[in-house]
C-alpha cells in the first residue's frame, strides 16, 4: 500500500486561510453584486465544465460536431422552401438562402443557449444538492456551448457567401459588439429562466413554444423593413430585433450598424442582466432545498 | 483555533402539500407553491465548534439533522437563522460519486470533481497518479464512468475527496459502501489525513468507526445537540434512543406467543448494550403464551447496519425444542466469546414452531454496540486457543503412524 503514504504536506498555514461566514439570505443588491468576485475562484470549474459539456454532447452522437451546423442549415432549407418557393418574401436584394441563414446564425445561438440553460439546474439536481459551487456556472456553461456551435455554424455562412459572391468589408467587425450585446441578453435570460425553472417546471414545457413565437417576432425570415411603421417602436423593444437585423446588415450588406436599435437592445440587456443576476443569486441560497 | 463554528444555527424546511392540491385548479396550485407551507425544523439552535486539526464526529439517528448540518457546512444550502463561520477551503463527500458525469472518463471526472472544490488544474495534475492508484482503477481510468462497477465508483469517489487535500474535509457515511478491504483502506487514509493536521468532520451511523476516527463527537437528536464529548460517553445515550418496534404486519392469526422483552448482559452479569469482540454475551428473552403451544424454537437475529444478517442465536440447536406452556416464560442464550466484529447490530427476536411456521416476531427489539475486544483480522472472530508445541519430528511421526493405524 505504498501509494497511500507518500509525503503528505501539512495543510497550509492557518493564518493564510480565507474565512467565510454564512448567514441567512437577505435580499441586498450590494452584497449580491459583491459575490461576483467569488466566481473568479471557480473559473477553472467553469472552463472544465464547459469543455466537458461540448465533449459529452458530441461523444455519443454519430454525427458529432455536424449537429451544430445541421440545425440552422435544415431550418434554412425549410424557410427557403416556404418563403422563396411557395411565396415570395422580399430579402433586400440578397439571395434568400444567405439572407435567412445570416439571421438564423445569431437566432440559433440565442434559442439553443437559452433553452438548454433553462433546464440546466434542474437536470443537474444531483450536483446542486450534493456539492457547492456558484450555481450560475451551470447555465453559463450552456452559453459557452452556444458560442462554440455558433462558430462552427459560421463556416456554412462563409461558404454561402463565397458561393453567392457576397463581398465583405471592415464593417463586418461590428459583429463583435453585436454578439456581445446578444451574449449579455442570453446570459440574462439564462440566469432568470433557470432560476424560475427550479420552482416552476412549467417554463421548461413552454420553452419550445416561446422560442417559436419569439422567432416570428424577430426579423429572421423577413426584413425589418416589412414591419409596419406604427408597430416599429413596440417591435424594437425585443432586444433580438436590434441584434439579428444589425448582424445581417453588417455581414451581408456592408451597411453601417443601426445605432438606435442596437442601443435599445444594449440597454434592455444590461438592465435585465443586473436584475436577473440579483434574482438568481437571491434564489441560489435555497435552490438545493426547492429543486 | 476554530476552523468551523455554528452559532445558534436553525434550518427550516417548508413542506408544501402537493397532494392536497392535486385536483385543485392552477390558481390554488400557484398559491400553494408561493404561500406558506408547513414548517419543519431540521435544525434548531445548534451550537458547536470544530477546532483546527480535530476530527469531529457527528452521530444521530435518521432524521436527527446530521445531513442538514453537513449541507450547511458545505454551503449547499443556507441557514434560516444563525451564523456559520468557516475558515479554510472545504471539501465535502456527501454521497460518494454524486458529482460524477456518467459520459466522461474517470480521468475527466477527477478534474471535474477537483475543480468543483475549487482546485486548479495544475494542482489536480500533481495528484492524479495517487488518486488513480488509491482507487485501484488504473486500467479503467480512460473509460466513461458509466461503465464502472459500483465498487469502482465508490473507490474513485473516496479517493478523489481524500487526495484533493482541502483544509476542512466533510465526510458523510463514506464507510457505508464498498467492500471491507477498501473500507479499511479508507479508515487508514482518514487517520493519516487527520494526523497531517487536516480538520475533518465525520458523519456516520457506524459508532465503532466514529470511535476509532474521532477525538470528540456531538450527538444530534431531532435537530438539537443532545450531547457532546468523547464518543464512548455518547454511545449509551445514542443506543437508548432506539425504540423497539413491534411487528407492524397485520397479524395472521391471534398471536398466541408474545415476546415481552429482550435483555442483554455482559461478562459481569450487568444488563448492558455494549459488548466487545471475543468476550461473553448473554441474552434473555421473556415471553408469554396465551395457551399451550407445545414445542417452539426461539431465534435471535443480529443484523448489521447494512441490514445483513450477521449471525443468529437459536434454541434447539443442541437440544430438543422448548415446550411452551401457557403463561409467562423466559429463555437465556449464552455465548462465551462473541464472534461479531466491532460495530452496531440490531436485533430481531422470533418464535416459531419446529416446522418453521411463525409464532411471533419482534423487530428491532434492541441495538447493541460491539467494541474492540480481541482484535483479529477478517470478517469475524473465531474463538480459539493456542499453546506452544515443544515436540519434534519424532512425535509427529508417531501421530502419522497413529493415523495410518486408524485407516
């Protein structure tokens, strides 16, 4: 049994230890935001878990990584069939395939990440009730998977753009701030929905329906210009409008970004992110009891 | 130096009556989800401290709040009242292999578990080999853990927790699983960690293990601290709280024999529930028969905490069955050297007819604690004697001649 007894260093100097005091949860936004710092100690777990998430997802499926591409591509084919063959949907002078795919890319990132994150806590009941770690790691790891899938699916867009000879310019660099706003929004909803799902499983059941309706409330299969002007201001309150429309503009049409709509998306996402985080952290304290 | 302190800690759980609202509308359902439910206090005003480098045991029966206390220490949930102070990095093994991901390999799971308790990948890397060797699963380390046997699962789970070297280690019923050899290895490892200065909180049903590992223990009862001190001082208190339950199955027919009590006596003839391996034990069963029964056999079954039958005393092994007549009666079993290994055993007392048909049974009529006595290795102690043999080859030839003579 020589493996049992190699030199065992005495545990570190007592004074160097961190002290933690656990008190009953009280709703206090300041102390909640202070807990952001705790996440730093768990970055390794966050990365390990996200990486594993990607591995696990593709480990047991035959098509593996192709699934990241298959979903937006098959949706694209369906929408081409409906909106380009059955009926004529204006696509701002673009071939419909590339027009719809460029919108499906940020949309799929949003819908898959939010849907998966919503059930993330519930599906990891075992972990939540048996070990401690900042719980936001679970929904966030699904957002990382979404980003990963997004990058893989981008390759198809590149092929489509080459095939249809769509030129690009430096304006395309705008995708970075656009994706940042989208990710903020995704994180906000993931935190909010996953925390709600712990208490009300109804949300999980409603998710496919919500996403379906939401997609038609977002300019994915049609351009923003087709939305009647009188509904426009209400319509723009959907943060995904500013994201998807602008994404398509900067990638395909070399049009500079529409700042007002992106600003609306940013402000709503930022406010929602703060509120969701506070709500999540407040609920986190007793999650293990309720789940 | 205090590493862990509970200050007036209480924990309340809300029990919502889901069943009652099963047929109710969604509005009522919603109200029951959000409204106040029935309160259940799992812990009430609990105070204790764990000193630096100490191994503290927490004992108590099911539902006493042991696991809730551990969940609070591990930050899995928060107290309803009071304050918990923790100094140092904590790791908990609440249920062996609970955080495992079935699709990932053993190696990947080691990294996952390690990062859950807040270790860096580099630190885990340094201990990888020791973890794998301790768990004895090197050939399987790159297989997904869902392919592991339950034994391998348990070994890996314990090995990770025992090697990741947190500053405070919480262990919940870790010795309840795994085979004997590995359990022994676990105990040795815990002792080693304890000697190296690690602060350990150990929760177990197994009083013998708590006694071996912990300098001090606290006894929880219905969410309150009922006692604190050396384990041996708490054992008696713990054992007396186990109440006998009569057979709860519906009586097939009128019970004509009733077992009234089961008592135990130690070597000095004192009534006791504490014994030692290899020392005498006497058990007395008092019964009462409503009518003449005729021949009957009494059995006393010793169950371990794993609900396995370890041994039995049975009347009528060396003699004819006892004839039970109407009225009260008693029989006594006597064992000069009990073979049970240290641990806790609970008893069923039974009476049956010689053909095996049951007359009566009294389940969990007693709980005894067997402490270390004549320590031997193996699963049980076999009474034996020894003496030096001074004879040489000549006499052994004599013996074999003698044997061949018989043949």
